[in-house]
C-alpha cells in the first residue's frame, strides 16, 4: 500500500472518530437536556393550580407573547413557619405586577394587608355581603377569593397568580445561594442587624426577617411593602442571571413543596423569552390610605380617589382604557368619604354640593340621607 493511500486511510478513520464523538456528545447533551426538561415540566405540573376568577377583560383572551401586556398577583401567605404549618393562612404580602413588552417595563404595586375591602365571593359562600381586611380574603376563599377581591378593589384584571408560603421564601432564597439587598434603614429583628445603605447577601431566614419586619419601621406597613419588593426584585434578578442553573433540582423541589400558580411550564418559558426586557426594568408604587376604626378594629382605608389613581396606573400599563370613579365598587364608607370630601358651605351658609359630587348626591338622595 502506498504512503499516500495509508495517509488517506488514517484520515478517514480519524474523521470517523471525530464524527462518532460529535454524535455521542450531541446525544449526551440532548438526553441531558431532555431529562432536565422533563424534570422541570413535571415539577411545574405539580405546582399548577388552575382557579376560576371573575372576568375583568370583558371576554377578551390573554395571550403571552411579545406584544400583549399581562398582569400577575404575588401572594405571600403567612403559613409554613412559626407553628402555622397546617393553617390556611392569610395573604401577608400582596403585590400586583404588570409586564409590558412594548414599553419594556414591569410595574409593581403593593396592596397593604389591612386594606378595607369587599370580600368578593363571601356572599355566595356565606350568605351576606362582607367587608374585611384584604389579607383575610385568603383565609375565607384562598387564592380565588383573594384575586376576586383585589380585582373588585381597584377594577384591574389579574391574569395570573403566584402563591408562596413563608417557608417557601426561605427555601427558594437558600436554593439560589442567597440574594443581595441594600437595606433602606437600620433595624434589628429576630437577632439580625441590618444597616441603612449597606449591601449584603442574605440567606433565606435573613431575607424573611428583612421582608416581614413592620413595627420598627417608621413607615409601618408601607415600609414593609418596600422591603418585600426589594426581596422579590432580588430573587428575579438572581434567577434571570442564570447563576442558579446548577441548583435547578433543589429549586424545583422547593417550588413543589411551597408554590402554587396557574401558569403552565410553556407560559413560564414564553414569559422569560418575550418579557425579559420588562423584567429587567422594574418601577414601584403603593396603594396608600389612612386609619379607619370600625368596631374597635383597625383597617387601612384606601379612599376611592387613591384606588382610582392606582387603577389607572395599572390599566395604562396593561393598555386598557382608564376608568372613572363610579366604575369602582363603592362601599357605604366610600360614599361617606365622598359626601364629606365634597360637601361645602357657600358664603350665604347655604348647603351645596360641588358639581363633581354627583355620584354621592345621587346615592344620598336614593337612600334618603
């Protein structure tokens, strides 16, 4: 055999080896990817919990794509820790999020847990109209009543929800090797010291303490809401960084044990693909209110104008038409507020209404106040 033919034969054998190795590597990668895909898909299937909520989009369908804004509510339920492992719990944290792929913006709005609100669904379940703290809606009807009550409070459609208990927050933060936050104030709680302006990496327990402290914050519940959003934003940033891929099995197990959602696996991947720009640009707002005492029970009262402002902020992000105050669900307390807010006396001491008090005036006339 000539030297040229021997060289050609060796090259052919070498090429066959290269092709064989390439095919083997591809099959290994494909098999591994398929295995991971099946694990993730199975875990997401285990946390999937479809619910029936009131339609606030007038029958129009919601499609997760690169053009349609969508909304979520994040419910942090106060069970799973502190001896509450078997309790139904209450929604200790309520955060609405809108994702707009056209403006590449996510808007987070916190609803204070003590907000006075209609328990939507309570009447059909228990037989009478009932107002209570929004946090209690979860205790009465879990995520379904919580979402319906939130929608009634601000007249904004909630497309999807993610519910996590407190132990889940601890476990998820630990599973992603901690989160980096900068404390907006100095405080000590449960043996942990946080210093204003200092950035540090928190483990799961520290993140829970950081998010839940309320009594030492001069802003009270509003201060806690700000810190809750800092924790959520830090978790989102860590997950989007892909630093956590090596811990995916631990993260999946944590989710199975502590999370519920009506998002499918495909919808989650579509959000990561089509809304990534929005997730990286987060703006924040709060529903504000004032003290309200009824039967010696404290509530936070968000008057109709406060609710209308937040409603139209979120509706704009969802590219929905703005609404007027009469399109909110108004309680007797709301009507009393409108009456007192707009009720004036002119120079002749004649009692009059301002023109824009037409809703309160009509209501008072109909009910013979």
